[in-house]
C-alpha cells in the first residue's frame, strides 16, 4: 500500500506497465488505459465502471519505463476517490486483448 493520500489532494496514481511479445518490449502508449478503484478486496465484475487514464514515459539510465496514470482528487481530477481503502485496478486494451490487473491499494484520509 502507498502512503495515505489526503482527500484534499489532487495527484496522479501511477502504475508501471511492462509487457513483451515476440518482437520485444511493447510500447503501450497507443493503447487505451483505464482505472477503477473498488473498495479494498471487493472483486471487479463485468459491470465495473472504468475511468480513462493517460500514459507517462520516462527514460531512466537508458531504459524506457511506461507508466499508466489516473489523476484523482477534487481539483480537476478525472475521479474523486472518497475516504477509505481502495484497490487500484488497471485495464489495458491491446489489440484483441483487454487485460485487467490489480496494481495495488491506496488509502484516502
């Protein structure tokens, strides 16, 4: 779990994404990325509401790192996450695949 986030804070939740195929490392930045924040330990379903995210690309020591991100918070955030503990799920659509993975948990105080 990340450090607690104030309910008054507006900030990006960032999730590193790494995938490869037979051609090498996949650049996912053209793929649609979405986030959902269900209550902690509650499974997602086919009716889950997803919020569209964006991509951030960072080069560290010559290595490209791709991060999916979602701006949360009351000041211009794509989503206001209320006080509580929430799972962080990321969904990426790449070709025919729609992959959803739990990326962690946040606590809003």
